[in-house]
């Protein structure tokens, strides 16, 4: 009797691999994250706002490390500068420093500078959006323009070497903040652009390291509350901020507020700084600043403080004259403008003091003949307020305006353009508080720039700039600058 053995069942076929779980790590662009649903439209727009200033239109393609719905985006640029100045007035960053007078050795000799200190690196980190629509993110952005020992020997002991200044630059915080975006309001805490001047939306396009003369340009720790309202094509933005007081010994923060209007249907090509090329809408912003200081009284051993309240306002605008869009980048012309006026707000400009400081305290009555005056140890930085000969505290007033133009040539998809800028600023009261040969009351500056993007991620720029500072005694000091810079944007 034969026994039939039943056939063995076929071996189990291998199971298909499970799709990556929420803990998998992936690398993708912001645009792809939005297409895959890892970023909502609001999250995507928020990321572009944070990155565009540094990387421009490339922001959408920035590589991002994705862990579930957490994401970290790396961005920035490498900058290499070669600069010729006709005087020995500036390092690589000129700002609003004074041009050396023509009757000095520094005013009669040129200087050539090379450096990479303005290179920038940043990280943007975002957490998963909550079902309630609340989004949280953080921004960590640094460059190499940190505070260093001055170059050279002033006769008062060691300061620093040229080699250390340019080849070992100090890594510093540029932006460091957290943001909470809700359906009601948005809250920002940490270091970011000053709200005054609605920075950096109206920074001019230049090869130079910013801020340039006459340009509102400053960042500081703050708490900011803002709200954006959209009624196509109109966008209305409102914001208030409590920012770090200029004087450490002040008892209250600075107060700032602003209103910005934009028309999304009217756009043009705009490059903010040197690398932030984007499509931007016609817009205008009005901002205001209020601050209060309490400065030690003007004696060798202070016993009380003198208080002073000060304020300023700024009006900024961007106007596309010949429109530009993603589909039409060439043959686009746009203008940027800014007007600011106020008292005690020189810190809103880069390196602006006009040469103003604090007078020494005279020797007390009855002191022996020849007793020297005592330098006043002010508990506030120079350039904001000062004392007159009667010990009365005064603020220093400034007024500035700036206009810039950008033209993108046709036929090259926005990869070749020309820009030019002019600024003028003056103080109507600084002449009362110091020596006429050391104080500057008027600044004039202009430049012309040519930019080209020869290959993806690479940008080259060349500039001529003219710095003209007028001293209170009437002498004009002029510096001619030629600059060639390269940028690798990532």
C-alpha cells in the first residue's frame, strides 16, 4: 500500500520592506517638503522669509535634514573681498566711520584690504505644526565680523595684529531667535533685525559689506509681536517690539512700532544686500522708535543721573518701475528709498558717532593752577547723548535719506544687473558739542555696482563707491573705494 505524501507548502515569500517611519532621516529641499505635505503653505512661506535675505531665490531649493516632521535647514554664503581705498580710513567694513582728513598722513595714503570676514552660516530649525495651527521655529545665524582688538599700536599698549584681525576673525551671533506663529499673532523672542526701518526688507543692493553710510542697519535682542492681514492683493503687517535698551543702565526697554503695506500683484526684481535676490511686491513701511536714558551726572564722582527721552521715525519703500516676476526677470527696474529723522538714535546706523564723545570734567574751583581736567567716565556709549559746558544733557540729532536703483538686463534671466545708490545724512546740532576739526556733521555717499551670476550658486560683484564726510570746520574728506567680491551661495 503506497502512501502519498502531500506536497510541502511553498516557502513564504519575503515581505515588502516597510516604508520609512517617522524616525527616518531624509535630505530634501523646502519645495519638495511642501509638495510631500511635510510643510504647510504657511510653514513654507515662513521658511522662505527667513532664508531669502541670505540666499535669495535659491531658498526654495535649500537642502534640509528632515527627521519626521522636524526639519533643519543649512544656508549661507562664502564671501571673498578685495578692496582698494584711496585713504587709510576704513577696514573692510566702512559703515559710517569718518574719512581721514586730507591734512593727515592717513588721508594722504591708500590702503588695500583682502578678507573673508563677511561669510555667513545659518541654521533654521522647525518643529512639527500643531493641529491648532501653531508653528514654532528657531533661527541661528552667524558670521565672522565679531568684535576684535583694533589693528595696530595706538601708543597706549598692545591692541592687535593685522594678521589676527583678517585671518583669525571672530565668530559672532548675527540672528539668534525663536518664533511662535499662531492664528492670532506671531511672537519673536531673541536677537533679530530692529523693527525700526522695517529691516532688512529695504536694504540696498551693493557689493559693500553693510550697513553702508546713511542706511538704517542694526540688530538687537527683543520681544516682538506682529500680525499679517491679507486681502488680495493687499497685505497689511502690524508690529510692536520691546528691544534691548541702548544704555545698559536704562530702566526700560526701547519701544518700537511699525506698519507695512504691500501689493502682491505689483512685483519687481530686488536684491537685498549682495545675495538676497528675490521677487518682491511694491510696499511702503512706517516705523517709530521711543527710548529713555538715565546718564550719570557730569562730575568726576557721579552722585545722581540725568534723564532724557528721545525718539525717531523712518519711512521706507520699494517700487517696481518696470515689473519683474518669476516668468520675466529680465528688463526689470526697481527703486528702494528710505527717510529717517530723530534724536539719540545713531546706533540704528553702523559705526555712527560723528566723532562726538563726552567732554572732560573741569578741575573744581580752587584747584591748584595747572590741575588737569578729569576724563568723564560715561555709563553710555558715545554718539547718542552728550553734555554741554554747563553740565546739561543733550541728544544728538540726525536726518538721513537714501535711494537705490536696480536694473536687470534682458535676455539673461536676471543673472546680470546694474545697481546704484546714494545717501545723504546730517546733524543740525552736533557742531555744538565738540571740536570742529574732529566732528562730522554731513555724510554723502554713492556707489555703482555690477553683478553677474556666471554659474549656479556663484555670484561676482564689482563696485565703485565715493565717501564724502564734511567736518564741522568745513573741510571735506573724500575716500574712493573699488571693490571686487565673490559669493558662493548655499
